[in-house]
């Protein structure tokens, strides 16, 4: 069989497993490249060649795992976020592209700070793979970045990612703001926000493979968001920002939670590329501690 024929057979198997055809083409190719250790140019150039020795044996188990609806990122062990490769595996949420909106908003906000202001103090709540904390540590010169998570498995992966990517982040186990006192100029979080009853309806890749603690936050999905909003104000420096990712249908509920929150003001909920309100941009309204931002 040629490499092309192997890829076509894999694609058919993935489609039969319920993976949408466009995604199946891409996944069959990425799994082949992973098995061969080739880049896309090499793969495309050699598609008509007979499959190299050992390829079918290496490729088949990868395709079988994907057919069982294991996420591609867990199989190849990596997911790109803000242009950098993050190691991922069972026990940690796979970074999503919409979460990059938090980075975009954070960098834009940091650019408005007074010239000469000290390095920004950042906290990432629910760091998972460390994608937000590490990206901000690498993108914001002089930033001092801390990160928390209730999951020891996630923190272990986040520490590995920080080391591999050359970022300095203070990772602390703990729930929300319990592990870190502040003051922080910037608090970011992509918390769990799926309502418990909705978990059963998620795609098999998410429902059966990604950690429930990274996804579900109580009956209405808002438990952790409430906890963050409830504790953030005293931990924020004057002029501080809180950026929180929210679920596709939570804009109204989050607006209500913020309307009742002391010391915080919701500025807007930024939309993602699909037009879904995705990142709540929140300002500290009390004097707080620390230097003005
Ligand atoms: C949706 S994942 C986000 C991971 C990562 N920040 C990202 O964007 O890919 C939520 C993370 O929050 C953690 N978590 C859940 N409840 C928490 C809590 N009460 N306090 C801190 N972290 C929590 C989970 O273990 C998980 O790693």
C-alpha cells in the first residue's frame, strides 16, 4: 500500500467512527506525520510512495485511538497555543483557540499601563496546562506570574511546560484565590463553566477524556465564576483587571453576578471569532493595594 492509500483508509475509519469528514482528513494526516516524524511538505511529496517499513504498525494504533474518540492532542501529546507548543495529556484540559482572546485582551490592557510602571503582577486561576500563565510570563516583559489549580496532575504538566518553554511561573496548588494573596494587577481565568446536566451532551472527546473538574462547575456551571468574582476585588491592585472566560450562554448570568459584585465593574464581554460573548473584562473599582496600573 502507498502512504496515500494508508491515509485514505484511516480517514474512512475515522469518518465511520463519527468524526466529521473535514476533521478526519486533517487528523489522518497529523497522525501520519506524528508516526513518521515528517513535516507536511515531506508527507505531501511522498504520498505516492510505498509506506516505509514500520509505518503501518506505528500508524494503526494511533488511528485506533482516534477512532475511539480520544482527542488528537492527547494522542500526539501537544496543542499549540499563542504560537507555542504545549504538552498535554489526560488530566489536563486541551487549550482552546478562544482562550487566546484572554491573552489578546491582557496584552492590550498591559500596553495601556503608565510608562515605567513596575512589572505587572499576574495570577492565572485554574491554569491547567499553564497556557495562559506561561504565555503571559513570556509576552509581558518583567511580569511576575503566579498560577493556581486544584488538580495536581494539571500542575505537574504546567510545570513541565514552563520549563520546556523557558517561562518563570510560581505554580501553587489551591482553589481560586486561596493559595495566593496578591495584590495582582491582572487576574486571568478560564474556569470550568459547564453546567452539570450538560456534561452528558458534550462530544465524546471532551466527555470521556478531558477531566470533569476542568469542565463542570455545579448545576448551572457558574460555581467557580461566582467564587472568583466573590474573592477577586480584595486581591486586586488599584486599576487592576480581571479577565474571565465564560460559557456560550452565560453572558446574561455573568452580567447579573457582576452587577451585584462589590469592588468590580463589568466593562464588556468580548466576543470570540464566532461572535459568542466569551471573555468578561472586569475592572477593579476600589482603591485596593499596590501601585496604580
Ligand atoms: C477549563 S480548565 C482551563 C485550563 C487552562 N487555563 C486553559 O485555558 O486551557 C479549568 C481548570 O481549572 C481547574 N479548577 C477547577 N476548579 C478550580 C478551582 N475552584 N480553583 C482553581 N482551579 C480550579 C481545573 O483543574 C482546570 O485545570
